[in-house]
C-alpha cells in the first residue's frame, strides 16, 4: 500500500503564496479516501472541518465545488478579487462564493441551469462534478463529440480514470469522499489543448501539461530513466545537507516541514517540486518491501541473514548500507545490528539503514526520574544509569520503526538500545510489555496466558522475582521456578522476544501437608518436604521442632545414627511463617517405620491415624480401622513408595488424582490419614509399595521437547503405537530431548522411567534393513523393527525429522530401544551415509499442485507420484489417510505444507503434514 508521509511534506503554491498543510483528517485514515484527501488538503484544494474531521460521506454544494475547481486550476487567489455581481440571479454579489463562481463561469467550467439560476446551495451531482472536471482539463470538445451532457462527459471521465473506483450514479448527489478521489485523479491527467483555430479547430492531449505541472506550478522528480525517484541521502548520512534537506537521485532538495528524514533513506517516492523545494512527497515503496529486523550473523558481500525472518537475502547490485548513519561495505555489517531493509522487485536487498548499539547495548528501565534512567542489561547488571543531560548536542529518540518520538516515551519497563556519536545519543525505545499468568517455561521459551514468547538464543534475558530488588539471568527454565504460575510482566525486545520477565512471588502459607524425604539438624533443623506442588527445602524456625528428622532412615541399608537399616521417614502437617520457615510449634510430624518387610504399625495420634483403608467404587466415603472419613478434591492423596520405577520400594513420593481414588474400590491398603474422624480427610498417604493406583503399562518412545509449567516438568514424547503426546514427568533429568525412554505412569499420572529403559544399545558402523528386520546389529545380531516404531534423525535441539523404517540403513549411527520381546520400538539415527539416493531424500515444502485423482503432487517444484498404498500422517505422527484418493481430501493447494518422508521407485511411500506455526 502506498503511504503518504505522516508529517505531510506538501507546500501549496497558489499565485506565488506559500501555505502549509497537515495530515489527513482522522475520519479518512485507513479508508479508500485517505491518499486523495491527504493530497488535496495538503495542496489546499480541499479542507476539513474545524473539529478535525473530513466527513467523506456528506455531500457538497455546487458553490463549494466551484471553489474546488478554481483552486485546482491555480487561480484561487484571483477569485478573491473577482467577487461582486454575477451572471446568475440566485448568486448575490456578497455571496461567499461569488468570486469563485465568476472565475469558473469565465473559464467555461460551469454553466447555470438555463433559467438564469446557478443553484449555489444545491447538491452537486456526480454528473455535474465530472462535467466540471472534464471542462477544467480542456476535454469539453471531446465530450461534446461523444454525446455531450451527461453521457459524453462521463465517458471521458471513465477513459481518463477520473472516475476509477467511484460508483457513479449521474443524478445522485456526490459525496465529499468521492469528489476528493475524482479531483485527485485529475491532477496528473494530461490536459487537452487547442492546436489550431478557425472554422475547424483541432485539439490534442499534451503529455507535458497537467493541472499539477501547468496550473499549480510543480514538477514531478524522476530518475534519468524516467522511473521512480529514490531518497539517496538524508542529513544524518550526508554532512553537506542542511537539516531540512534530502537528496533524491543524488540531487539536493529542501523540505519545508519537519519530518522523519532518517526513515526515508532508500525508499522510492513520488515527489513534486518547485525548483529545489519539495511540494509533495509520497512513499511508493510497498510496505511489504520494507522489513525491520536484526542481523542474525555478520553479513557477507553476497548475503545478509535476518534474525526474526530467519532467511538469508542476496544483496542487489550496487546495494547501499548504512550503520549508525555511516556508509559501509555490505560485508562490514555486524551481527545484531538492527534497522530496516529495502527490497527490489527481485527480492534482493537494495538499501539497509541500521543501528549498531554500544552505549546501551540492550537494557530495560526499572527506575525513571526526570531525565535519569536506571536500567538492567542482558547480563543482569542493574548498576547502569543513563542521564540524558550528559549529551550536550542532543538526544535523538526513535521507535522500532526508526520514527522519531519524544523522549518522554522513555519510562519504566521501556526496552532501550543506544549508541553515541560524540556528545549526541541515539536511542531506540520500545514499550511492548505483556501481562498475564506464566504457565509454561522452557529453556528458550515461556508461555503467558497461552501465548508463547522466545528467549534469544545467544543474547539471553533477565528476570526479577522480587519486583526489581534483584535480577538474575534466565538461561534455564529452572531459573523461573519462583515466577512459574504467577502473574508476571514480560518486556519484549526489538525482535519481539523476552528481554525481561518480572513479578513478585512472595510466599504465603496456610496449613500444608507433605512427606519428608530428608532431614538434618545443624545450627538449624532442615527438611526436604514433598508437597502437592513441589519438593521444597525448609528450615525450622525452632531447631528442636525438626531435629528428630535427622535420625530417620530415608534410604535402606545406609549408615544411620540409630544403627537401624530399616526404611523410615515422616509425614508432616505444618505451617510457614512470613520468612518461609516452618513456624514454631506448627509441625505435626508422624514417623513411619518399615520393620523389614512389615508396613508401619497401626496407630492413632493428634489429628492422624495409621491403619487399613477400605472404600467402595465411586464413593467419597472411606473407613480406616473402622473410623469414617470423607474425601474431596481438596484432599491431598500421595503414595510414599514407588513401585513403578526401576528401584521398586524406594522412598519416592507421588501425588494421586482425586478421581482415581474416588472411582476405584480399595480393600485393605495401609495408609496414614491426617484429619478429624467423621470429617473430610486432609491428607492420605498410601504406605504399601504394591498399592494399585496407577497405569502399569510400559510406554516406549522418543523425547521431542521439554518445558516447565507452574505445576509440572513436562515432556513431549512420540510413543510407539500411541503417537505424540505431552506428559508430566517425575524427573526432568530422565526425559531430555533426544532420549529413548521406556516409562510408566505413576499414581500422579506422571511419567517415570521403567526398568525397560535399560533395553537400549547403539550400532555405530551402519546396519542393514531387510523386510521389517534390522540385521547385523553390532555385526552379529538381528532384531525385528516394529511397524509402529518411532524413529527420528538427531539433527536439531527439537527433533523434527521423522525417518521411515526402510530408510534406517541410510545412517551410520543407529541408537535403539527394544521391548521385553526384543523388538525395536524406538530409535535415533544420525550421520547420514554417502549411499543415500535421490529416492531416499526427504523434502519439506508447500504443495503447489495436485491433480484431480491425487496421484500427482508438486512440492517446491518437484513432482511426486502417490498411489493407493501411500500413507499420510499428521504433524504428530498419527496416521490420517491411506491412498491417493483419501490423501487428496487432506491437502489444499498452495496452503498445505508436507514432509516427503519416503520415496521408493519414484512413488511416495510416506508423507506427513507440517505443524502450523
């Protein structure tokens, strides 16, 4: 879309007088009328109303239109002296438009109604408006020859594109918006002039005469080859220019109003000038051809790679590049420089106008006091102060579009970037912050209210979990543990990525419940407590309250102070003080001792009971040692020992879902219950390692991604036979990206490694695939490769490239996981062999063609064949279609992006959809 410069660079020339005009009225911004109204208001041909509106849908009178046409002909000032008696009986000598009507009448632009009246207050119709415009351009002879009023005039108006995009109904009153479009279109129409006189005068169009050039006295600036003009220098890039000058195609021109000169550099413009003074300037460079971005890596003489766009672009022949307003060779542009890139029609970079930041490489203001700003940088250093008064020659402030803004836009939470030139400071200021709940955290990405924001891979980000009292560097998801689940503010950088995340995670506490997994008593007693939210280390306000926890045997067969090798630990009901310590006298500790294989003995105490639990299916009532308790979604349920891990029976607490307890019948399971008999249980701990409360199935798969939410560590796993799903995991270290995993779901529905996770090996010498079998594993072993096996290429941090079974022998390294039957169910391959053929290569791209039967598709220019056996998977690996007919129904030409996974003898065996971003 063409955009007229926001600070309108227009000087009206009316009989030598100079007058300034300003931007288009607000009620036409973004409409079809905007450009036309902006031009005409700027040239003082049209005007808005005192309230700042234009009212494009209102009508216009014949007297008003006469003034418009007289002004467009450059004789508006003369009309001021032509008032007085008119030819029309209904136009008094003192009528405000008498002079304009007289001039228009003398120039044969208007006629009356034939009865001696003009109808000055009548609404001008579309036919009348077009007729006056055609006459002003000199085309009346042609219009008369084509049938006269109104048809001939309307025909000429259409031929000269005066009525283009205007819905003409000849007898209907014309709107102000449509009048603006028609008059604006007429400014550059070649005028018709008389070339011979006499009985048979002749007329012809003169390409060198228009209302703009002939009547308003301005000429279009063009290049030598008659193409659009380009702004080649601005005051900051050329010291020979005055503050109000720019160069167009290398020639100096004056601008008579202030403007964002720096944002014009390298842009194509339509410019009209009176000698060397710019009267009118319109940006012609399409918005899509201007890209604001950061440089991803040092530029070369051939190419520059952009960070956000994540693409490399060739430099155009003769390309110009500026860094901090100094012209540089294109291969001198450094990584992280930011600015705009202007592309030519071949999608090559023709101009680059960039800033390289130094004085303030990247900061976020956390304290603003007048012209003094304290900010934290990407290294977490908050001892930075910026005093604008230090810069005697000025401070120049821009937004991310390189447009000049006022320094009062620098405020708390502003992201700032700056560089110095002697006693001048140049700053880019961005005020883009989002607020919401932090509900997912990865090492390189966070999610706030379901919207994801990346962290720059190399530049990093900072955080504050105490509202600016201190700062830390966010380079691992665990850094944000205190903020996870809290309401936060995220300050975004130039690239729309996280620069600072902050909130206030002050701890509060009611009554809490948990299992103590470790305790010690030094100068203070401490306990590690597994709660329903997390496993947390606490100190006791009073040492004596927790000292006995040190003597418990948390791991069997360890040396202990009490000389007993039997497993023992504790459950605890407690409260925290304002310092986050376990409050004095608020710890109700229940020791749980396993004597050999015996469960803890039945017992009763203050607000707790140990005994055997029974309950019916779908019931919120249960009995412990004959005492009735009730359960609700507020009751905390845990198992103490983990029967689903590789080390059965170890102390490894897990939370159980309420629904799982409510729905199932339980008979004789030993438990500890906190709560009053006859009322709701506060917490129930299942003490038997054989408690059946979880899925006992073993799942095999490949970890594709991991992150942290406010409640859990999470992993995305492609599971053989199940597809891609997200799982809460018990231990994030067991589920790293690229791991082959065998796991079960514990009572808290969290993934924990199963003993089958040890069933894996690796072959680094290349393997052979033969009809569903992998042969010569480590030169001696053959194993069946399951049809549902999940296989990925190890080539990115987030595994994306799935590999077909039949293509595993294209790789040198084959790391595999097998089930208890010895069948391979998951694998990671790497180091593609040199024997890979064209048939074996995968390709990703948009389907640009598909025939009616679905047997032929084109992906990035390559044509592939599909048949009745071709299979299509979704982005998560789930089968969704078999055969070309069904596959065709899942593909939309020029929209659907696919991965070609396997091609055999020119026929696609497998393909998958690419996940939409």
